[in-house]
C-alpha cells in the first residue's frame, strides 16, 4: 500500500466515516493470500449489487469508525482487514461475502456490524442463511394478513348462518 500524505489520509477517513454512517451492514474480512485479481473479482462482484469493498490501513479505519456504529467493533482492526459495506440490505451483503469466501477459501470472515450490532463470524454465517429483505417483508405481511382474513371469514360465516336462520324462520311462519 502506498504511503498517503496528510490530505489524502483526511480524505480517506472522511469518506470512510460517511460510508460507515450510512451503512446498514459492514463485514470485516482477512484478505491475506488473495492476489490483486481475486480482490478485484470480489470488488466487482460486490459492486454489481451496489456494495463496496475497501482495504484501508487500520489506523485510518479506527479513526473513521469513531462516532459511528462501527466503533464498537474497532478491536477487529488488527492485521490486514478488508471492509465490505452494504447500504440497503445487510443480508444481501453477508450472503455475497460468504458466497465469495466459499469459492475462495483464502478470504476469512472476521466479524461485522449489522444494523448497529456487532456480530461474530458465526453470527455472520447465521445471517447469511436468512432470506432477502423483500422475502422477509412479504412473510411479515402474510403473517399479519392471515389472522385478519380468518377473522373476516369467521364474521362472514356467522352472518350467513344468522341470515339462513332468519330465512328458515320466515319460511316456517309463512307455512303456518
């Protein structure tokens, strides 16, 4: 990594801090053993889903994390650390990073921050098994809608039975 001057360092910290503040998910990786082609492949793969992957010096990353939810995970910044950042769907971020690490065993997951909560590598693995955000929302809507439709059906059947009873009473009085 080339040596940065003071202005470049300030720019990197400011940019990274802005990304940390907007991020819904951040995954920390150990990229040792990956060559430039493999890191570029990871970046391009993530970029196609509007996700970022950065490799920055730990001191700059620690400064950028100050005042953001990522600050709670600052102890992860030791050794070479790559940072994957997602802004919309943290589950998608985790899925894509895990997917790449399964294809390329050299990429190691160190942990992350998902919607403000620090997660261990095991928790990141569990999160990767969740369905995407849209599917989760549709499941929630379906779960909320089901009791309402059952209740509407129950009211409808009670009303129908009452009307049939009135009709039967009317017919019985009409015969007598």
